[in-house]
C-alpha cells in the first residue's frame, strides 16, 4: 500500500508541475512590455518637443540605442518582424522636429508591435 501512495504522490506532483509549466508566463510579455516602456518615453519626450527639443533628441537617441536589446527579447520571428516594421517608421523623417510631431500625435493602435503583441494577449501601454 505504501508503494502505491508513493507512486500516486509522484504522479500528482508531475501532473501539477506540468500544469504549472503550461500556465507559465507569456513569452511575449517581456518583449512587449519593454517595447511599450521604451515608446512611452519617446512619446512623452515628443509631446514636450517645443519646450525641450534637446530633451527629445537625447531621449530618442538613448532609447533607440537600447532597441537592439529589446528586439533580442522577441521570442519569435513574428514579433521580430513586427519590431522591424515598426522601427522603419521612425527612419523616414528628415528632421527631429518632423519626427517629434509625428510621434506626438500618432495613434499607435495600428503600430505593428502593438498589434502583434495584442495577438499574443499582451496589451502594450504607451
């Protein structure tokens, strides 16, 4: 009887452990949250561009310098591709002022990363 209880206890522990692993954290969460935090900083700086253009330039540069680390957090090609499409958007402006104006008034609900993260069940907050 004791051997049966031991086997049953072991089986239950395996089942519970497997269920806990299956319910683990969303692999896209860290990437999506990091992207959202980075963009939040840029959006806030863009909205203050008129009062502090140097502050926007500094925030934009330092944030963009850290984007490779954020991209590396993407757990798959679908999120990396969305990230690359999103980053291209920022490369088409010929001046900091035009970029800041775009970012300050943009609706990021159609942003490739925001949309793709939503498909993974992660709401990106800007």
